[in-house]
């Protein structure tokens, strides 16, 4: 981005070692700044940035989750704090861009909160292995479908997991299945040597 002309870039990470290393690696890009900061508690004033970009940050927060279909309360709260701060520091009309391999049915529910005050657009890139760009525009509005998806994700319907036991009479249907050759033309064909196809030897020659 810097080489493409976007010079006023502020980079943050909670790791001081990462900040030192990246600042040293890119010391030829003087207009960029590097700050040690917790994404849940940004120290920037409200409405500071026109664009906030994250790539893999939220993925790192969720790496300990056992299933993508459910998010623990702790992780959900962690992400909520980050997204609250992102929304706060965005300039009116600004955009938050999130780049991830997480598919929309897993990731959109995290972003679809009216409290953040943005709309959501999803773009997919790649041929076989896709990655996704989620663009949130500050001042926009969610669709009802996005709200419903978020609600179902965080409040899934209860599933009846009561075990079902078959009675002896219900299990007896297995013993009543007729698998004799006469019961099926296919089985009869395979069991009758006279009905088996004849294999003719074929010689292949090359000229």
C-alpha cells in the first residue's frame, strides 16, 4: 500500500517485539507509524480514520474455538470489544475492511450488530481456495437477512437429543428383508453363472 501511494498508515499490534521488528524492517517508509496497542482499547480519538484494515486479526482471536459453528461467550465478547473500537475510530462514511478465509455464514454474524452502525458487503476472491473481503461502511445499515443470520448464529434453536430405542418388533424388519437371488434381478444375474457376461480375449497391436 505504501509503495502504491498510501503513505499515512498507522500500524498497531499488541506485541512490542513485532512492532520493533516491523518498524526496523520498513524504516525506509518514514511516513508510516508503528504503535504497540490493544485492539480492544484503542487510544485514538473518535472518527480518526477513513479506513481500518484487518487481515487475520479476528481469526487469531478465534483459533482456540473448537467449532466454527459456535463461538464461546469469551471469544464473542473479545471480538465485540474490538469491533466497538473499530466503529468508534472510523470517520463518518469510513470503511472497515476485514480479510479472512472465514466464510460468510461463520463471519457475517460477528459483524452484523446494529450497535456498530455500519452496512456489510461481502466479496469473494480466488478460484479453488477462496478468501473473503468484508467491507463495513460506517453510517450504513444492516439488511434484515443479516440481522436474522446473526440471531440464529448466536441463538441456535434447541435440538432434541433424546436417544431413541427400537423395540424388538421394530428391529424385526431387518430379519424380514429378502436377499435371496430370486428377490432381485440383479442378484439373480450375479449368482447365475449362465447369466454372467462372457469375456472375449482381445489382442491389441500397433502398426
